[in-house]
């Protein structure tokens, strides 16, 4: 038996947005905010508490292994990806944070295979200004995004001809659905989607994979060339190719989110986009990975839109919910068939949050209730049979005005209460 005080504490395995790393040190900041008062000509002082300070986390660590380059690129993409995410802190567990800064350092001679990481995180709970987003909607977005991220962890992606053409078709269709743009951020989304979908002359898949400089017409490169001359442009995964799966999925997820933000008919647009995405299926693993990620992106934003839509009847809300459940059910079945437990669990969590949020918003809408009375009875007796008391006599008679005020029978049709 170990002596008291000699047991080594158990720390959590560190990760950022699902990308694991080895943690060396943490230097975190907690506390309270307040106003301090020092009164003139007095020995008295005062302090007024103004609430908890925002938490800040400074974390250092490293990545190590023969796949150092791939790990480093994944971590950089996670740091630059939009929206806050989950930091698994060795001591404090899961924290919802935004990455303010990530410094990556590598020594290519004396310390090969290792990348040093230096993070600055800040707590990133839902803002309460000017409006506070409901926690149910926030949880639904987080769980929906987690399902999208889970696809990237085990996606089968090779930028071959079929995969690239499917990705370009999806990007171009999505750009058309996002338009018309109403702000600079939306214009940027359209520009990225259209730019990636635009065919590049004389570019082969081998060229893209090798990232060799190529010569392309200036309209496809930079606008500063005034004539139709050519300009040399180095093709990268971000601009022209679909090299990394995360780079392929990120603009699609941003595009569906922009549709949700911009358009009053977002449900119709996202429903149509789903049909287009499914039609791209050709059975190849890379294309199927793309379709799964695209469908999870659009259904996340479809569910968010449905949860924030004011429906006139419960039936309309249920129709929207049925579509959300159907898409999640399809993807869960595929994930289960491939024995991908991480994705299966993430989809189930996202589906549960979507159902809870949509029903919570709409379950109190008016509905129709139909009750059988069996025979003709005095209205006072019917009231007692239906409601266990006679206090609703006037309500019962009002909803059956075509019948005798003293005799009610057969069916009682009334609004749900």
C-alpha cells in the first residue's frame, strides 16, 4: 500500500477540439472582478464584488511522432477554425474556450519528430450581450459541430478525380444557395466556395498533391493583373485543391451556417441542399466521407433554424423534426455499420439535443383534442366526465353550440389545454 501523499495524481489526457497533445505545463487565471474604494480622510476601505472574471488558460505541450507534420497541421487547423471548442484540461477537465493564440515551434536538427505548442485560451461561454442565446440552442450547436468533427477523425479521403469533382459540385451548389450576400462575411463565404469550385486549367491531381507552382489565367489567380496575361500561382490545399479533408469540410460547414443566418427560407434551401448532396454518391470511400460530413453540417444548421422558427401548429414543427431525425438516423446507421463508435455516439448526442430543443420550443402550440363521450348526456355530466368537475360547463357547451344546451353527445372537439 502506497504511503499517504505518495500517490501520483491522475490527470486528464489533453486535447483541443478533439486533437490530442502531450501537456507539459499549465498556467491559468481565475478570480473575481470588483471595484475598490479608498475614502479620503478615513481609514475605511470598501470593495464591491462585480462577478467572476473570465477564465484564461495558458497551456504548453508538444506533439511527437513520425507523423509530426500531419499532427502539426491538424493542430494549426483546429486553432484557426471558427467557433469556440472544447479544451480537455489535464486538471480541470473539459472547458469551453476560444484559442486566442497558438505558437508552434520545431527544431529540425536537434529535436526532430517533436513540435512544441504554446496555447493561450480564453473562456468562451455564450455571450449575454445584446441577447442571450438559449442554452438548449447553444448545446445543440455544440453537439452538432462535435458530430462534424468526429467525421474528420476517421474520414477516408484521397483527392482523386471523383472526390475532387464531387467536392467542387457541392461547393458550387452551396455558393448559389448562400447568395445573395448581405455583408462582407457572407461575400467571403461565397468567394471561397466559388473559388474552390472553379476549374483550374492544366491542373492534375498529381500536381495538386505535389503542390507544384502552375501557370493559370489571371482571373483565377489575383485581380491585380489588368489584362488577360498569365500569372504564376502556387496551388495550395486552401486555394485550389482539396488536399486535406478538414479543409474540404470547413467551408461547407461555414456555408450552411451562413444560409441559416441570412435567409428566411433557410429550411427550404437546406432541404434542397441535402437532396443535391445525396445525389453525389458514387460508392467510393472518399466521396461517401464527404457526403456524411456535408449532411451533418446542413442538418446541424437545419435543426438550429427549426428550433428558432415560430411555427403556427405542432404539425409543422413535427415535420421539421422528422427531417432532422431522418438524416441523423441515416448517418447513425452508416456509422454503426462501419463500427465507428465515436461518430455513432456523437450523432446520437446531436440528435437528442435537436429533438429536445425543437420540442421544447413548440410543444405548447395549439392542437386539437378529440374525446368520445358515448351516448347523449346532460352537459353538466359531460363536463364532469371529461374534466372530473363541472367548472367547464360553459366551455363544453360553447364548442358544441349546434347541439341542445342541455344534451351533449358523441364527440367533444376542443382546443388542447
